[in-house]
């Protein structure tokens, strides 16, 4: 553990792509961090994190308003930031310190002016939030820095001492772009929020399209990158998608119309076509939304409408994912600047799987530019590879699900695969079932759906499920198949009988901790029941995110967004009233994931969780902390409590304690969120995550079936044929459930080690608590190629 306390750090300046922010730190010589953000949702969370982390390590922090233009102009555009100046920013879209494109900064004279403004304030560290253009400009600025200082000395604008004290300029980038078009990161700040805006519109359009049997053509942003179009097509089950990286072959018009016609013949009442604004055909000719409409009308006569989303995608409230991502990246950027030296290249803070990494900035920029070069040369496979594993996996999954072949064209595997949900419902379960069914059919399997979990299994509620049966499932919340918490241990004989009756050769179980226990029981029952010697795979799906073997679970993101949205509304309800503290209770059983990560995304002052024991002295300290906070201009406090954090310190008790101890300073209100965290339409992340891991699981099942098929039957009794598919840091991994037993606290239904506990101190730091912060897991600079395999995983 490393504790950063106030001390002699240099000037630090933070710049988000055309928005600048500066820190005054004193390391050995003055250094500064600047942050420039483009106008994208989620930027404010990054600004807040950099400011508060900078102050936490003893920095003096500055805002630079209006991006590079503000850095060139100086004056009031460069303003010292305080802890309170970034309060109430998390829920605000765009960027509160302004963003502007600056032609002057592109010239040598403009960069000379900018250097003068920074040197006057001792700023020698820049954090740039933006795309490849902004980051390239910042790197050029760094390369010219020594020469710029020499010119300033020659022009007598600064003296030799100032030049020597500010001799090094360090740069760290954070990628802010709704298009997710920057190579080197799985996700850029703002992309998830943009997907939320798109899916909200698609879900709304689907209701009117179904009513009137219409075809809708949706144009989304993505002039040079089709990520938004591709992922939104996966998330809503679109009939057709057109993106720059995958131009359709000659004759695509006929194929598209044929698919639309077949879907309508299958009694599907609506068609959705999603097109990126930069979509092209194989001859590099633009494909416009109006052209597609005219095509559908002329060929099929369908009532067709065009919706162009435009800048709606850039606005709105940031999603929980973007707030967490931006907060993590902001803190990582400050740490990277503190560790920077003259020999350290400019780096960009990126996300790989679920891990923060640091990559050489210009290598990422070069790769991003190489994508466009490959597309210009019509080398689209290379362009997709350069986009990275996230884009490639999305594209491969879309191809698997995009076209329903005739039965005669499918491989005949003769295997039967059953799919069932177990445990509490979680948003995204239906998307996973849809994906599993369709990929299974594509693989040639006969797919069976089991209603009501293992209770329905032993009762024989099993039936074959077809391609069209799962149409429209991606956007549905809850569990359409039905789900129960019943464990199989007491019904093994009846379940084995049903496996024989329906000749089930493999099982896909989608659910939470109960699903994990179910798979363990079936695996252990193999010694007495040979019918269970079949490949079995589990997908984690629970809002609590308490399943061992995975960092993330289907449904948790939707629940986090529900919590964050409610917290935003609750805080706003006190606007203009007297000082008020809100105590909010979240679900999760003994797992504090929702409370802790939700607290980070909502800007909570304190979070109470089972994993971090607390006593009455801690409660008293928290009240005193809030009392001090209320003496400033801040009017509201937010406290989150996990439902099982402590059996004695209940939500009612904490609320009464805060009310009594805060009397005269603030009053207190409580809110138990309850099952609203479990309902609602799935978030884009959960739809996409469920779709991708279900497809991956079915492909794994297909391989295991082939490996274990001998003498006319399937026999699989090894550990690696009963697995859980989960995300572990950077990778998706199949892990034998029996090996996960030692990692599990069965009494409290949680893993013994939980990655998100490292985010808990971060929440405290951003809430102005004096605490230690473990940097042992922070990113280290590494070459881009290490996270860019030529083939998709």
C-alpha cells in the first residue's frame, strides 16, 4: 500500500481534447498536468477524478477553459480548481469547463503562446482527453517543448531559471470519443452513454414499428468507425447493419431485401436497419439512409421511415459505466504523470477487458491512422484486426447471429442442447438465451428451452425452441423462460430421467450463485448418475455480481444504472432546500458490489458494505466528515448501505444516528431501492455482454460434444467439461466449477477475493477521506502489440 499525502509535487495540468485543466504539483522541479476533453458524455467524471486525485497527492490544480484555445489565450481561461468546484459534476453531460477546436494551436506560433502560458504557472504535465487528433497535437507539443522554451528565452518572455525549472513536459492521454474509434482501448469515455441514447430510441421505435408493421432505417454516428452501429445492432437484434469496416459485397441490396421479406413472412411485424453515417459499399461508394429507404420501398413496398439520431448521441446523462471508467482512468492518469520521467514516452490510459493499462500514445495513434489507410486500400480484414479484439469479437458475434440459413444448409450435429435460467431474474438473461439458441441452431444442434429452472426440468417442462421463437428477446427484462432458485440435489433421479427422455447432450445454465451451486451438484452427481456426464457450462447472470470466477455478471450493469439514476434524482430533489443527507439501501445480499461501485458512480460520501467491517466509531467519524463538508458550499450528502452490511447497524439505525448527530447542520432521509434494481430493460452493456458470452459458450459446448462423442454417445466426466465462463481481468476464461470451490465463501455466497474492493478506497479518496491507495495494481507502460493479437480470442 502506498499512501500519497500532501507534499512537494510540481504543477500538474489536465487537458481533455480541446478542454484544458491544470494542476500545480511540486515534485522536484515544478511540473503540471493539463486535461483537454472533447464534448462527450462522461468527461466531467474524468475531470472530477483528476482534480481530486491531484489535490489528494498534494497538487495545486487548475482548470483550463475552452481547451487548447484557452491554453493559447491564457488569462481567466486558466483557473485554479478546488475540491468543491468539481462537486455535482458526475451527472452532467458534456464538459462543464468548455471545449473548443483551436486552429491557432496547430501553428508553431500558437503552441509558443501556449507554452508561455504554461510556464508562467509552472505547468509541465498534460492530461489530454480526446481522440487521435487532439492526442497527436499534445505529443507534438511535447516534442517541441525544449525548442519552444529556447524561443521564449530568446524573446525575453521567460528567463533561464524558468526554462530550467520547466524543462520537461509530460503527457498522459485519456480517450474520449463516442465513436470508440481509437485503437488500443476496448472502450472510450462516452461510448457507453452514446449506446444508451441509441438503444433508448430503438426501444421506443420498436413499439410504433410493431403497431404499424413498419421498417425503420436508423442512422447513427460513426463517420470512420462502425462501432456504435455494430453494437447497437447486436443489442437490439437488428435485421441488417452497414458499417465502414464491413462493406457489403455486390448484390447486397437483393440479399438485404430477401432477409427483410423472410422476416416479415415469419410474422415479424417490424424490421430494423442500422447504418453508420460513414457506411460504404465494396467500391467505397457511400450508402446513405435515404438510399436504403428508397431501396426497401421500391423492392418490397414496405412502409419505411428514416430516423437520423445525430447529436442526440452526444448528450444526456452519463451512464454508470462511463462514470466508473472515467473515474478509474482519471486516477490512473494522475499516477502515470507522477511516475513519468524525461525518458518516459507520452502514454495513453486504456481499458483492456476489465483492467487499466498504459500504452505508448503515438503507437496507438499510428494504429488508429493505419485503420483508415487499410480501409482506403480496401483491406478491410486488416482494418478490423487493427480496430482491436473488442470490435473483432462484436463483428464475429454479429456474423454468427445475422443470417438464418435454411435447414438444408445447416450442419447436422444430431446433438440436443438445453438452455435454462436459474436463480433471481437479471436483465440481459433473455439476450443470452436468444444468442445461445441461434448460435446453437447455426452449429446444427437441436435447442431445447427449460422453463422455471431445475424445478421445471424435473417436472418435464422442456420443449424445442426455434430461431423465430426468440425474436425480439434482446430488449426484454426479466426472464422469459422463467427462473426458480430450486437446486437439483433433491431431484437428481427425475432430472436424469428427463435428460434420457429428451436425449439432452449438453446443458447451458444462465444464472447467479444458485446456478453455480447447481452446476457443482450436477458435477458431483456424475459418480452416481452417468446421465450427468455431458458438457455443462454456466454463464454468470445476477445483479449482485457475487459469482466466483468472473469480474462481471449479466444484469449488474443494468442494476448499477438504476441505482445511479435514482441517486441523481434523489440528490436533485433537495436542490434549493436546506442541507440534507440521503441514506440509500441497495440489494446484493452480502456482496457490496452494487453499493460500492454504485457509490463511486453516483458520487457517494460513504458506503457501508459487509466486506469492510465498520463500528460505531466509524459511523461517528462519517457523520463528522459530512458535518465538515456541509460547512462549505456543498448542500447534499449521499450514503449507500448494502442490505446485509451489518445486522445491527440497519438502514433505519444509521438514518436515526445521522439525524441525531447532524441536528442543526443537516437533516436526513432514507430510501430503500428494493426490486427496482432488478427490473427494467437491459442496458446496452448487458445485452451485448450476454449475447457475446452466450455465443462463446455454445461454441465451447460444440467443441466438447465433438471431443466427448464416442461409440455413438456423449460421455464427458472430466473437470474441464463442467465450466463457468467469466471475465477475468483481460480475458474471457472457461474455469472448471470444482476448481472454484476453494475461491468461494459459501456461507455468505460471495467470492473470497473480489476485484472491485480495490475501487472502494478510490471512492473514499474522491469523497475527501484521508486514506491509503494501493497502486500495486496500477497500469504499467507496455507495447500495443501485447493486447492486439492477430486473431480474435
